[in-house]
C-alpha cells in the first residue's frame, strides 16, 4: 500500500473540522484532497 502524504495530525485535524460541522467540500478543498477520496 502507498504511504499517506498526510501526517496523522493532519488527518485528525481534517476529521475534527468535518465533525464540527464544516462542509465536506470545504474541508477537502482546504486540505487539497478530492471529495471522492
């Protein structure tokens, strides 16, 4: 499996934003990932 380009801290931050109610599209755009991912 390919290694992640995001650290665990970055992933945790993105997930926390999504849980806090930020729109998924907005979170993905800020993190530089596609919504399909």
